[in-house]
């Protein structure tokens, strides 16, 4: 290892520790040892120290063991005459640096100094789980943490756009000479946020602990690794979290020290300056420290060194195209024109046609194009996609149609919201100026449908209709088709099929987790239903979605079949022997970490609560979502607790073995509003049409005692049902 790098890392580690020590002493003196400390919305306390040391830090007093351990890890810088390898000393200094940085950051939160201006600050568990499905299905193949500032604004934008085009999450922060890449992107009006894959974490190098702590939580959240197992946590990051550091401008001791900590996690460092290189493999998969002075080659070099598997979509349109642009918003002042919402009618649908009726690649625009619309104007729009294929089936129409939202949103400067006949699309002034026109919607849809569904689709033809009379006529045809589909799919039951489907997408992060998807139970992420599994298997027979023949019924009430058990046993690396699809209390399905909601037993109320990951408050079981998720995720089978998709609640197979819908006793108000109309239909079927009003929310109860009182007052049926315990 370069003596220059080792010496700098050790010096930086000592100085950061001294800052942490001084800040800690100040906090203890001013606020007292029992003062509560912590980061917002996390079940992992101080995540780095929790993962590596197993500590549950909630007060200033509990920080002291971290300080002591960090000090122990710091060795002396190598002398000029020392030739003995000093890799271990430098790496230990890196870990000491990360522990010290985490202490400084949590103390800044104590003193209301975080988050910094225009920065996100600490990355919450909610964000981690919200993006979980993108981590596991490949839409987000890796992460980049940028430290410093580019030589100019144009280069800064180029680097970020090059990463975005590869769908890599970009954490930006730190500074060079007092200037941060955050400022460069703000000056160029680059939209930042989780939706655009560009997240500003902080303006100094110490705040780089935020993306690193986010990574280490992946080991505990998705990998099911218990806190206090440092080797397993670090190895998980090296094998499964494809992250790297990119330093721009001068690399000082603080950056070297933080970089040493990142290397210990398996994350290489790439610099745009001629710093010493560490080329042999070892802790990192390939090289540890490299420099790349050519900005055209900088991002490809980063990808190569970390071994990130990237699929760049080649779509012939005049604007960049990537999943990183999916969350981009087009504000009214930046808009050239729009379709749908309250300004016009817009809809989209997919129809299967006979092979001989279609011309593959044909894109037809019927009506005025957007260059005829005054700036800020609106047009009606129908996006009609006709597909044909030997393996195509009418049940697949809605699957493809649902993906149009994502495909269109991948284009930079295009905003798409909604589905079916409630579509809202905006085209930005920049996209229009770059040459984007209506025909390019067809280009996108033709390319992406072939790319994603090529195994079942042989021909794709697209009609883009902006003629008001034709749009009005066709929307009625589309609505009839929507209704027919709903009736067809809604009639499917678990009993009507012989095959369920597995989903192992999340095994890239949670090795022992297997989803079992049935017609009446969608995947816990909420993104995959039975038809999705069927289509995915036909597209990729050896992929993550495999058919499971149900086999012999072991227990119809619990939803247990012998072949399903055998499949789960083998697929979970022989960790899970039995699974009940219809019970929360007996051998429930495992959870990865990407679940939309958590079901949890509330024993004093003889029922279950449900909480969605967006809800930040306390729940009647005494835990927030983030704390609950820490116990449920990682491929664990935990009776009384279960990760689920939102829509599972409305299924007739919603935990029927435990009493079904009538066992629900609490949910956040946001979920009540989301479910309301559809919930009433199901509740009426269960004989309790006003059940939703008998269920408490956070405005009525946040403790078990308050909940019991409320349920007693509303006459909730769960109180009179057979005991769950």
C-alpha cells in the first residue's frame, strides 16, 4: 500500500477523532450524559457502530465505548524508515474515521446543525426500503459517492449525467477549496433529489458517512446480518453493494481517511488527480485506488474498477434516456406543453393484434404535433400500442401497459403520471428545444417493449393521436377494454390455478428470502402480481420468477402445500422449512426489506395493525416502522409480523387463517384514505360494512391502551373473536 496514502489516512483519522472527542466533551458538559441522541427515522441507532460493534446508542453516555474503540484502532503514522506493510494500520484508521464521523454527525443533529443547506443529511430507513426494489431488480445497479468539486460547472454536470445515464445513484457532497459540486449543480439548475438519483448529502467530507452508513444498513436490512458481526457486514458490502467513491480535485487527509474506511467496506476510490494508485486486488474486488485524468473516461473507469453491471438503453431520441430520470418533475414554468390532467384528455392502452395486421416499428402521429402548440399549451393525447407475438396472450396486455409509465418517464425532460385514462404528461422546454416530438413516444415504446418483453412480443406498432375527436372516440373503446380486463383478472383465485410463482429478485440482497406469489397474494414489494410472475418466466425461463406447482394440500386453511414448502426450503438455502400463505401467526412468509407495509400483532387488542413505510410516527405496538422493519426484514420468518404489499389487505386471501380483514384494528390515516372505497366493498362482504370507521388511526390511538379503549367504543369485531395467543 502506498506509504503516502497510508500516512495521510492515519493522520486524517487522528484529526477527525480529535474533533469527535472535543465535540463529545462539549456535548456532555453542556447537556449531560443522559441526553438522548440519534438520527431521524432509523431502527439502527448509529448505523455504523451498530453494525460493527452491536451497540444500541440512545444517549450521550452510550457514545463513550465508540470513542474508546475508535481510539484503540488509531495507530501511529509510518516513519520514513518503516518498510513493513502497514495496510492493516491504515484500514483500522479508516474504520476509526467512520466511527468518529458518525459521532460528529449525530452530535450535529443534537445541536440542530444538520442537515446542511441544500442537503439531505442522514438517509432514513424509509428511503432505503422505498428504493429497495430498484436495488434488487437492476434498475439501480450501483452507487457513487462524489467528494469535492469538478474543475468547472460543465464538467460537474457531465460527470453526473454520465452516471445518471447508467442509472447509478449519485451522492454528491464534500468540497474542494471551499467549493462543492452541490453548488455547481445548483448553479446549472440540475434537479436533485431521490427521484432523480442525485442526492446532496453534505458540504464537508465528514458527512460522507451518510452514504456509507446507508450502505452498511443494507447488510442488516436486506442481508439479515445481525448487528455486531463486522466481518459479515463488511463482506456483504463488498459482495452485494456496488458502490465506489469518486474524489474531484485535491485529496486531503480527511478524504484519504474516509477513503480508507470505504475501502475496508469493499468500495474502491477513483480520483481525477494524479494521486498514488493501489492496483493489487485484495479487499476490493479489483483495484483499490486509481486515478483517471480524462473526464471522457472517468465514469467508465469507475464502472470498470467496481465491477458494476450496467445496461445502457439505446433509444434513438434527442434527449438522454435512463431510469435515473424517472422521478424528474417538469414544473409549469419549465414546461413547453402538456397532455391530460384538467387541461385535456389523455389515455394509453395496449392491444394484442394478429401478426399479419402489424408492421413492426411503425409509428404514426395522427393530429397536430407539439411544435404547433404555444408555450404552456395543452393537447389531447392517446398512446395506443398494438403488439403481436407467438407467445403473446391477452392477459399480458395490462402488464405491458403498466410499464408505459416507466418507459416514458425514462426520457429526460418528460414527466408522466398515472395510467389508463388518468394520464398526465408534460414535455419540458429543454426537451422540446433538443428536438423531442410526439413521434419519439413511439420510438421509446417500440424500443423498450422489445427490450423488456422480446420473448413474448414480436411486433410493436404505435399510434400517437392528438386529434381531439379521435381521442374522444377511442377513450370510450379503451374504457370498455379496461373493464373487461378487470373482470377477467378479478375472477382469478388461488384455487383456480395449479401453479404459483416465486420471486427471488431480492435474493441479491436478502439471500434466504423467497416470495411466493399467487393470484390472490401479490409480492410484498407491491410491484409483482401473479401475471407479472407468469410473464417474467416466459421471458426468462431461468430467471428470478419460477413456477411452483402447488402439489398436495397440507392445510387448506393455513395455505400450505407440500411442493410450495419444498420449493421454499431449497430456495431459501434450506433456512425455511414451512410457509403458510394465509397466516401471520403460523410459519408466515419471509420478508426481504422492500415491503410496502408491515402487519404486526397487537396482543392486547386481539388483532393486527398495519403501517406503511411512509408513516413516520409511533404505532400501538410500541415501535415505529423503521424499528419493526429491522426485525421483519432480511429473510426472517417472524410469527406475528409480516411485510406485505398495500393491496394485499383487499384480497379475499388476506390472512384468512387468523380471521382475515376483521382482525385489522389500526392503520395510519393515509392508508385509510387510500383504501376507503375498495375497503368498504370487502368489509361488506365480511358482514361489517362500517369496519374502516371502527379501525383506529394515529389521531385516535398510538398506544395499546388507547387502542383498546377506542376499539371498545366502536365495537370492533376483533375483541369478540377467538384469541390469537
